[in-house]
C-alpha cells in the first residue's frame, strides 16, 4: 500500500512551518530498497516534474501489485530552499542563514560506524550489510540536530542510508545529462548511466564536502578499507543525477528521463515488467579529478566559442571574455582555454565573469590533480 507521510520540520522562526512529504511504496524492510529525491538544491527545476511523472507510474505499478521491495520517494527534498525567494529569483542552493550549500555537509556516519560496528562484523557479507545498516539507524536516531536545516538533513539521511539505491536528482546550469558516482560503484552502476543516456559519468571515492550521495555510499568503502579482514560490499548505489540544465523542463525530455528511471528500477528488481534493451553507454566514465573547472581569470562578459557537447582539445579556446572597461588595451579581450582534452558538458548560465568564476566544465580522462577531497563546486 502506498503511504504518504508528512513530517514537520522544527520551527525556525515564529509563525513559520515547513514540511516534507514522504511517499512509501511496497513493504518496509523488504529488499531491494530504492530512495529517490528531487530538489535538494531547491532551485533546480527538472527533478520535480520528473518525479511527478515517475510517482504516477509507480502508483500504477503499485495498483497492479508490481512493486517488489521498497521504494521511498521525496518529491521536494528541501522546503527551506523552496522558500528562499530574492529579487524575483528562487535561490535554493545555499542556506540563507549560513550560506552552507544544501548538498554539502550531510551527516557522515563513517567514524561512528567504525567505532561501533566492529564487533558485529563477520565472514558473511550479507550479515555485515545488515549489521552496518542497523548500526547506522541507531546512530542517526541519536542525532540531535541543532537547527532546521540540520533537522532536514537528518531526516533525509534517515530515509536513505539503508537503501540499496539512492538517486538524488539535480541539474547543472546549462549542461548535458551527467552523473556523479563513487568510484567503487563502477562498473556495477553502468546500467544507470546507460539507461539515463548520461554523456558523462564522473567518478570519485571522496569528492569532499559530503554531498548527499556520498553520505550514503562512501561509508561502505571506507568501512571495507578499515576492516580488511571481513567482506563489506559497496552496498549502496548512490548517485547524483544531473538532469541537464536549469531550464531543461521540455516535456519530451521529462518523459524520457521519467521512463529511463522507471526502466532502471525495473532492471534493478524494484518494479515488475521487463525494461527495453539497455542502451549503449554513450561515453566511458572519467575521474572527477579529470574535470577541468574552467575558470575566468579576468572580469567581463563571456562569449562562448564552444557549445556543450563539443569535444575540446587541451589548450583549446572555449570562450572569450570581453572587458568593456579595461585598464590596459590587452585586457579588452581575454581567451579562456581548457587545461584538458575532453567533453565540454557544462557552461554557466549567465554570461558575466569575474576572476575565479567557473564558466565551463570539461570532462577529461587524465587527472588534473593528484588528490581527491576538494572536487566539487561551491
Ligand atoms: Zn544540485
């Protein structure tokens, strides 16, 4: 039976109340479990209509007795961000209270799990998965979040941390479909990238900042590394799915993305029926360390000379920046080049540059930095 639950967040200021809707399908505790959410960055539009249509399809499957396992859907994951209007723009990426990105600093359970779960682990990988999930539930239940945003983050991770599949729907600025995944999840998760038609799949074991997907998935390989004598599989396929760009709500695309998510859930044994043949993967996965976040070095107006989807050579010019008020003549036009060869998969949505601002992203296969840990944008 479909269950709809409304959870009220603690009051942040007098006279305000925000709530989260949680949709549950199938049998609680049954496997596999999938968790999907949209709008953690509340101003990223495409995820909402995709989940709207997906919910309708899952409703039908549910009525036909076709849900196996458990599916939890949060159609709008960030009611705080959804209220942050300023100057005719919804600004749902950073918390107005403290400027913290809503998709960073999610609760990282790993240290607590390392402290607590050791005695429960043994030779059976399935038992270990169970023990780690149970321990995680206990840790989360003891959290005492201090404000509204922390309460929201705790609530979200409490719904997702024990899932086999976690799909966090986002979008970039102007972009191709792309997906962020933990390196140890590849190539197992290749069916997600193939089915969604992702043109880039970016892998990192620790991208830094604890985004929501990694708060769910990274614990597994960190624990496996910490307890090398017992089998601990990467038991949570968590992905950040970037549904192209901010304005990509074309009905055809929305339908296609909805169908593809549904097929993925079918293929993973959550919904009955046979999905169509898996499409070919468009491009191989590349390391997140290989992404060139192409930055402007001068202020001015960006004129792109390359489109998203273009293949870029190393040192190739992507854009020129025109400074209408230069201090010297050579500052009037500045060329911006890529540091790597790869796919231009994202561009900024407005055309104003200042030194240090990212204006494009190029997915290269060669790492540009030796270490992980600080690989995400602000
Ligand atoms: Zn986002």
